[in-house]
C-alpha cells in the first residue's frame, strides 16, 4: 500500500507569509557569510601570486603579495556584503559588478598581459555580472512588490468591517 509523503511544515516569515524551511541553521548562515569570502580571498591571493611569479621560484615577496591581495579582497568583499544590499537593484548590481570586474582585471594584469587586455576583460566580466545581478535583484524586488499587492489586507484595524463598511 502506498502512502503519501508528509508535507513539510512551512514556517512563517516576518510578514506572516508561509516560507519554505531552510536546510541550514541561522548559525550556519552567519558563519558562511564570513567563511565563503575568506575561502574566495585565499583562492584569489594564491591565483594572483601564481600569476605574478609567472612560473618562476616562490619567493617571500611573492607570498607577501599573495597574502596582501587576499586580505584586500576579503575586506572589500565583507564591506560590499554589508553596504550593497542597502542600495537599490541598480546600485547593488553595479557595486558587485565593479568589484568582480576589477578583481578579474587585476588577476589578468598580474599575468604579464597588457593593460588594455586586462581592462577589456575586466569590463566584459563586469558587464556580464551587472546584467546577471541586475536581473536577479530587480526580479526579486518585483516579486516582493507583487506579493504585497496580492496579499489580503486586514481592514478591521481601521475600525471598519471591510472596504465598503
């Protein structure tokens, strides 16, 4: 005999709307907000140092350059995480696009490429990131606006029985 799978319990969000359950706890989300940029910064620093030495021996200056690059990347990433969401969808997307485009341009420049090539690749990456994130943030903003418009309102708090009462 087949049984139906139990329906997952939906939690209520701050606005009282049903929300799908999170897989990870709040503590895990808070830790990931620091750990993910840290891991990305370490990869960025290693990549920058490897591009700069261009197949030569690893030196102390090369290691210092990698760690400083990682530190700057990490600090900028954390700053953007706190500042960018407070902006509108255009500014939010533009900030992350500028960050990613300049990071890619910096990495390309460390590989002994020309300044024109590194600027061109940085601009291409920034444009792609801007389009992708603008769509994401603008679509999320539109979805929230649509949700607010379609939610039933409780007019009893105004002392009336309903919209016509």
